[in-house]
């Protein structure tokens, strides 16, 4: 009976000492490693700059005729854009690209050769404007020029935000405040006191289109295809715990 009691006392002592040691390890870990948290900053915004590109083309058997055609078509596009609300200083017109065109011909014996058939001239017209809605509308209606016999190819508009630097600063402040609040809650729940800040690290800056299935990328995403966007950034803070 005495031996049984001694064994029980030894077991209890081991359990107590184990619990005490565990508490000491947890406490020491918290003090040595502190509290690390990640905060999030997020903003929805609407693009305030649009860049839209299109190109006109003309074909003719001789270069002089091709130049006259493309000049006429370029002028028609400029007049159309200005009439629709684009300002002259928002237009940029590139130099003309000249391409010789050939057609594959066949002899009666089946052999083939290339025959020169004329020139194709192409000129790019770019619009860069802060009047996003107007240019966006024009980009959808530009096919009206095709009905006038003008060979024009358009690209999808690109959307940007000119106050991105200011927005980023606001988001960093938001993410930092969010991280600090998380750290304070963790310290409070752990019966610890939040000490001084040891380290702050900014995460990847991401911009994706609203209501899209875009994924965040490890190196950061920068959406230019959506007018309405969402920007996010993370901030990681490491505090001492006392």
C-alpha cells in the first residue's frame, strides 16, 4: 500500500513538473519570438485614364495611291473622333508602316512563284484621355467607320489610375493599423503586453478587376482591362511580447 502511494506521488510530481516546464517553454517562446501578424489594406476604385489604340490600313498597287488612300482614311478617323468628343491633344498618330504584298501564283506544270501585287500601308492612332466614359463609348461605336469603307482595326481599351501612389500610401496605413489591432487582440487574449515593434514588412501590391475571376499572382498583378478595380496590399508586423 505504501509503495502504491509513493508511486502515485511520483506520478503526480512528474505531471506537475511537466506542466510547469510546458508553461515555462510557452512563456519563454512568447517573449523571445514575440507576436507576428499580417494586416490587409484594400480599396475599390475607378480608373481615371484610358488608353485606346486603333489602326487604319490602305492597299494599292502603287505607293503614291496607297499614301493618298491612308491619308484620307486617317483624316476621316481623326474627324470622327473629335466629333465624338476626343480632344486633338489626346490623339497621337504614328508613322506609316509600309509592307509589300505578294500572291502565290502557279504555272501550268504545278510550280509556284510569288508575284508582287501592291502595297499595304498601316498607321496607328492612339487616344489617351481622362474622359474615360466618352472614349469607352467611342471604342464600342467605332465600327460605324467600317460602314463608310474605312479599314480600321481596334484594340480593347486599357484602364489606368493616375493617383496610384497616393492610394498605395493610404492602403499601407490601413494595413498597418489592421495588423496592429490584430496584435493587440492576440496579446490581450494571451495575457501578455504588446511591446515595441521589431520589424515591419510590406507584402505584394495587387490590382485586379472587380467582379472578375482573376487570381492574385505571387509577383503582384496589375489589371489594365477593367475600369473598376480592387487594390490590396499586406503588411506584416512583428512585436515584442512582455
